[in-house]
């Protein structure tokens, strides 16, 4: 192999050729979210990367997703448990409101690779339960080496009428912009790259939706019990609940528009610069 084709995307090991990731489609997505407000503004601000600012209302959202019919897994599925924080990016060109993904736990290694270093999605591996349903009461759990990290509980989940679904998808739901912080450490210390990104655009369809009451729990863990995620969960526990907002669930599809994300930091440098 003499050189890489710069028009193609490669993953390790690179000498076996490019990977087919020009289009990513999730054909069967079930998502359940527990949003809550917090008054722990100092602790919230400490979890935002450089160049992101606190919004007026600090909202934390804990989400479980079952993503099936995944294009890059030849139709297979995986699960995600994520925690996002509302945030604002401002510079002399624009002001953007969006959600910063503070952590995404996933139960499939290749899905972690696809989104972590290339797009700055802060992904770690974990065991994630299916969404357990008992009538209108639902629950899930995320764990590491058998140690619970976070769980979610839903009560009174009622399916919405189609008109309500259409209203929710056009006026409500999660922020349409995802902020990412791409950081690739250098073997000798410091970073090869470290900058804020606006994530790829995505198009979602929703054919069913539910709402109800949700609550969550971040467990007390240690380095001995959760050696990879303990530093994450210990900080998330500081984001105490002020008020729970209505829980929302949806089913539909998502297409990720590759190449639509861009580094905000190239206009407003933060952290380490891109290495030549």
C-alpha cells in the first residue's frame, strides 16, 4: 500500500483498504429520554468543554436507545445510554443552541470506533439492558463489569395520537445540533488534536411516541468496582435534580448526513491546534 486515498475513510488497520461509511442509516430506533433541570450550575459548567457556555436553563437528559437495522453492521443492532447537557456556542459569526453529549455508553465496540475519534463522540463500552416494559412502566440499566452505573425508570407511559406526534417532532424533542469535543491524545503527552465540533446533521422520522414520568439514578461507584467509568459517574452524581421534565419516548428512523459536521474551533481556536 503506497498511500491513502484522501477521498476515502479508513479505520485501523488501514492497510486493508477503506471502509464503507459514506452513508449511515438506522432503520429502527427506539429512544427514551429522562430530562431534568439542575441548579448545580458550577458542576454542570465544569463538564462543558472549552468554548461552550451555560444556557439560561441547565437541563440534563439521560437517554436509552435501541438502534436496530444499522447500515454499517449489516442490519444488526446495538444500544446506547447517554447523558447530554444543553449548551450554547457563540462567536462573532453565530450563536448556536444545542446539546453536548457528555458521555455515550455503547455495547458494541465497532459502533464506538465509528463515532469516537473521527467525530469526537465520547464513547465508552458498557453492558446495556433492553428496555424492559411492564405495561406503562418501563426501565433500563447500564453497567460495567457487573457494576450498575445508571438506571432509568418510567411510569405511566401513554402513547400519543398521530397529531400529537407530529407536533412533538416539529416543535419539541432534543436539540437538533449536537456538540462534540474531538480530543485525540498524543503518545508522548498532550494532544494531536483537541477542538470543539458541530456534529453531523441528521434526519429523523417518528412514527410512534409516548410520554410519561421519568426518573434516573447514578450509582455510587469506585475505581475498584467500575475501573473505566468511575470518574464519569462520580461527576454525574453531582448534577442533582431540581425538577424532572416529562419523559419522552419515540420510535422511527435516523439518517446521519456524513460530512455535514465541522470544527467550530478552526474559527475560534481552543486547546491544542491541529498537528501538521
